[in-house]
């Protein structure tokens, strides 16, 4: 129970990797705000946590909307009294070849994947500073960093997340120096997880990917949850500004 009495927000928690993270953080004792644009899914995951003896609420918020990001934080604090951990997991793709990609497809992906983590972290920070404890964990992508045909928008957003993470880690370091706070910011680079997002990949391409993964398989969302639980805990107090690859070795050697 490394996260006993900690309060966490997980964006995009209604399905896929986010759901796996919510379940694992709750298993480690955290009180979890499961946030999603699809309220029904957020409430379903929150109910599963409560049924298993944990504490959780489901909230509806679009992370790319400043007012909704602020309300998400306010509602979490109103319910659980504090905020320690923000997992910026919500992400989308709108794939198209560069020549055909529309401005709307570009904006949608940048707004959710890059502006969303910015808005949510900005809304969360004052609450974390009150506790002198903060964990901001941002979702990047190793595939995005490597570059992909049809993913100019997605790759740009996911590399942007790395830059934002590094700058935030440096700013957070100042709180540690100034008032002894335990504040870190890290990025996560998933490889191939079995989720509704990756289910859109055709079987033939998926089989080709698996031959390139040294561990010879895809991953399950709860495997990500265990990594996030560690990074969110005091055990990870000296890890900051890094991009953690959770990919079975799929993208080893990819620079970012
Ligand atoms: N699945 C993979 O293999 C993989 C690989 C690399 C990176 N990632 C990244 O991991 C994260 C989770 O991916 P996933 O596969 O679980 O995706 P998913 O599509 O299965 O789930 C994403 C969740 O985010 C929610 N969401 C979307 N837009 C939102 C918004 N504006 N505000 C709030 N919630 C919103 C969706 O409703 C959904 O519940 C994403 O950031 C994704 O880019 C996933």
C-alpha cells in the first residue's frame, strides 16, 4: 500500500491503459478520480474500485478545455481533500497521410495530447504544492517518437510531451530546493498495449510488430499500472525529467 492516503487523478481513465492505472493505484491505497470524456466509462471504473473496497469517483472532463480541467481538480479536492498525483494519460489519434491531413485533425490531436497535459498540470499544481508532494506523469509514445507514416500530428504531440516534461521537471526541482518538497515529473513511453486504441491496428500489422518485440508479446494495461504506481510513490523520489519506456524492448535505441 505505497499510496495510502494519496489522492490521484487519472485522465482517460475510463478504458484501456488509463483503466489499468486506476485499478493499480487504488490497489496501492490511493483514492482515485477517474476522469474521462465518456462519463459512463469513468463511473464504471470507479464503481469497480469501490466494489473491490477502494475509494474512487468518476468525473467527466475534456482535458483540452481549461475550465473543465480546473473543475476536475476542484471536484477531486472537494471529494477527497487533497491532490498528490496527476496521470496525464488521455490521448487520441487522428491518422492521415501528411498531404491529406486537415487542420482539424492536427488541432484535435495537439489539443488533447499536448495542451491537455499542460492545462491539467497547471490546474493541479497549487493543490500539490500545499502538500509539498507532487507527481505529474505524462503520456508520450515510443512509436510516436520514432515517427510513423500517417502520424505527423500524433508524433509532434508526443515529442512535445517529452519537452514539456523536461522543463516541468526543472521547474519542480526548484520547489524541492526552496521548501523541501518531493516533486517529480516524468514521461511514459508505452510500446504496444492491448487497448481499444490499439485494437484499431489491423491483425497483419500487429503480428509484424510482435515479431519486433524482444519479449514476444503485447502488454496488458495493468502492467502499466504497476509502473505508474511506483513512479507515483515516494520510492521514486529521485526519478525526474525522464522518459520511461514500457515497451518489452520494442523501441530500444530510439532516441528522444
Ligand atoms: N495502446 C498503446 O499501445 C499505446 C502506445 C503508445 C502510447 N499510448 C498512449 O497511452 C495513452 C492511453 O492509450 P490507450 O491505448 O489506453 O487509449 P484508448 O483510446 O483506449 O483510451 C483513451 C481514453 O482517453 C479518453 N479521452 C480521449 N480524449 C479525451 C479528452 N479530451 N479528455 C478526457 N479523456 C479523453 C477516451 O475516452 C478513452 O477512455 C494515450 O495517451 C496514448 O497515446 C498508447
